[in-house]
C-alpha cells in the first residue's frame, strides 16, 4: 500500500504526536517494522515545536526527555523566554515546574508551548500522566494559555504541509487541498484535517 501511494504523490509525511523520542528514533522503529521511510519524512510534534521556537527566535526552557532534546540541540536556550512541555516524567518535579513558572511570569511576551496536551498514555504498568496535566498546571499558575503545536492543532498540519512542500522543490507552498490525510483517530487526525482544509481523510488504502 505504501509503495502504491508513493508512486502517485509528490511528497509524503508520516506525522506523529510523539514527544519522548526524536524523529530519527521514530524512523528507525518504522524501518525495523518493515516500512521504507526516507530521511526527513517523519514530522513529529517535537519538530513542530522546534519550528515554532526557531521561527519566532525564542529561547526555550525545555521540559523534555533527554532523547527528545536531540531535536533542540541547535536551539539557543540561555536566558529562556519560553517554556516547551512534552512527555518527560523525569522533568515533572516541583523545582523544575517552579523554574518554568518563573520563566513564564518574567515577561508578558513569554510563550508556553505544549508539544501536545494529552491527558495520559499507556505504559506496561498501566496509565501514566502525559504532558497535558502539567501544561494545565502552568497555565493555572501563570494565567497564560498554552500554544499546542501537536495534533489536532491546525498549526501542526500547516507546518507539516510546509515541510512537505519544501521537499518537492516548489517555489511556493503546495495548496492544502492537494494533500490527503490518512489516519485512524477521529479527534487527532480528522478534526485537525478539517481545521486546515486538507482533503478528506482516508482510513485505508487497498
């Protein structure tokens, strides 16, 4: 199915809300499962957060896992004026969250950026808190509203489209209507597609 899809499209992106691992790890996992995924074809919520930060020349305090920090290795982080929150259990302790709160309170122009706002995820030992509850805590403490850059936020899909358009060598971005969303989640995939005017979603390819 994937080979058939590639033969009829100009560009393809595998998009994910993954916030604990960099795109290189996601790509390796897919290749290990037998999918031929080219370099640069993964577009994650982490990469969308990086795009958001670099576009606005922000200096983030990153509440991210050590693996996820690979996506931000070339982003200046001294004297932070923004906070990026992903799923990072080792970061979500009192002192670190207090540090994040202080960064956000230091300026009216500071940004709170949520890689996603999921409530929980499944671990081997049961459900565990995802980024959403900690984002909500920082919103409550600072009075700021987080910018969510992962699915189903429209900016995530726009960023993925821009990334795919650039890979085609087109002088201008390809029209949103030229893209098709293939997904299995009504909330994250379908609602996000509607917000961005991407063409109807497909649930399977024969």
